[in-house]
């Protein structure tokens, strides 16, 4: 088999790659053997096993890419419901927290959303679906991107009982705990960024959240190397940031995130 492959002309090799990528194995066999051979099932199994494996993996890659794109695309009705929820929250928060997004008009935000990539809308919907109650908290004048952030009164209910990162999760599982994942991986899956300490403190001045819950914060590398991860909370008028074991988890601890669109 390998000798025959080496004898193929450049055009035959291109045709062979195309045939395998399109799952046209009969045509691929014809290119290799010069005709469609009559073989027993055992010979077919041996022949296919001897074929180059790089090209079929391309087909698998494309299939996975298409599946990922489909997975991260909202149904039109889901998109309509999301935009309605965001519009209502924007209006409500304008009244409750006038300093949250001053000088920003919903019509301009909505126009930006309607032009946003599907993956961005999917991420925003994940923030909504997991209880983050996202709202606009700023506008980047250089990029024109609106900055969305979880603005729920308490840490997002759909992301609780999680450790900080995979290492912390694995440590928790070693002692028999069953966390619902970890903040770092979940944020990456959702396509959002975990709030850092500065972002958390700035928003706390306006929204005054996490009175009964805690939120993991993006932890500096130096702090994580010491074996800790940061979380934030509010105690009456005091906003605290605590260094905690990254394997810690309970039903009051989640994380808050941001997204640029």
C-alpha cells in the first residue's frame, strides 16, 4: 500500500485527499488501485487501516467545528426573549441606579446587539440563563464595545457550589466533595471574563450586591502560586476581598463575569 501511495501523481494525491475528505471511499480505492477492486470484508478492513489517517481527521475537524457553531447559536425566539429581558433590565436599572450607564441609550445598545456575532449573543444568553442578570456597565470609546456585567443582587444562582479552578476542583474531589465544576473553566466555556478585584469594587459602589453570597474573583498569578484564590463579598457597608483555599465551595459561592460586545 505505502509503495503504491508513493507512486501516485500530484493530481492523484489531491483527488485522493478530496475523496477521503468527502467520505467517497469507493472513489479513493479506485484512485489507489487503478480500479474498484473486488475484495472480501477482511481485505477492506486491512486496506482502510493502511490508508493515511491525516486526511479523515480534517473531515472530523470540520464536523466538530460545525457542531460547535450550531451549539453556540441562539434560536430566533430565544434571541427575541433575551433582547426583551435586557431591554427591561436596562430601563429598570436606569431608574434604580442612574449612575450605572449614564449617557448610554438603549437604541444604540440594541443596534450593536443585532450586529453582534452569534457566539457573543450566546455568551450573553448564558449569563442570563445562569442567573447573572447582565446589564451594560460601560462603553469602550476606543473600540465602541459595550461592556456587559453580571448585575444580580446575589452571586449568580446557576453557577454556585463551584471551586476556583480545576486544581482546586480536583483537590475537593479527592476528599469526597462533589463541586459543580470550577469558575475558571466555566467562564471559558461561557465565553466571558471573571471580574477582577478592581472591577468588583467599582461595581459594588453602585450596585451593592453579594450581601448574602460570595463571588470568586480573577486571581493574580502571584496569589494563586501561594495557594490562594480571591473571592469578594459585602458586609453591610464594607466590601471585602478574601484569600481562600481554591478548593472551597458552597451553595453561596459563584462568580461574576463580563463580556464585551
